């Protein structure tokens, strides 16, 4: 009986936590995705992402790095391939216990662990090399702050587009621009 009560309490607490997670709708030129954000595990990162959403920052940005069945990255460049001006970088919360598994969203950054600002990527594989393993620059990892709960097929389709080399972007630049048309917080979240 105690075991049943414990299981019910655990199920209820998980449900309450999941219900409290904000969700955003990301509309792209290739389809829509719904992303659930883990505010309890990555509060700084989620607040940062939601502020960019509220400001309309992501609207009209592009996915500028796509690698088949590995990841898609966006949120930093406009359709003229100009870097958008961002707010100050945030603290890296990669030590939050979340893993860079297929379908998760994480913050992109430079070599400094605390250099993430607006860019994010969606994992299309279990990218264990991106997980937090220690506190050095090389082992700190990339902060997972949510997951795609609807539209993962859209992310997969984006990763499968033809790519080309583009000066300043490398060889994984989409041959045809993939635009993030709109990102908005879903009501009730």
C-alpha cells in the first residue's frame, strides 16, 4: 500500500512539474515545432530564451548550420546573413543533469563555457560528447534546456536539406534559407 501511494505521489509530482513547463511554438519555412522548456533544471537559460522570444528576436532568423541526423543550429543570423545583436552571455547550466539526447534543445556557445547568448541547437542524435563531464573549458558541455515535444520530423527534414560551403559559416550551410518565421509562447504556459 505504501509503495502504491509513493508511486502515485511520484506520478503526480512529475505531472505537476511537466504542466508547469512553458512551451513555445517555433514556426519555420519547413513546418512547426513545439518545444517544452525545463525551467526547473535550467532557470537562467530558459529565462534568457523566453526573453528573446518575448522580444521577437528569433522572428526572421535562420538555421545556419544543419548536419544530417546530428543537429540543426539557429537563432543568431538574419536572412541577410548578418549576426543579430544579442544581450550579454549567460552562465552555462550544463551541470543540470540533462543530457544532449535526440530531440533536446541546447544552447550553442563559443569555447568559453559561459558564452551562450541567443543561438541554440536541436539534437537529432544522442550527442554524448556535448554532455557536462567536468568544469574545464573542454569538459563543461552544452546546456540542455528543453525538448521538442511536437514536430521532431520537421527538425529531421531541416537536417536533411542540401548544404553548401558558405564563407564565414563552413560547409553545413543550407543551400536554400530555412527561416524561423515566428517563435511564441503558447498560452497557459
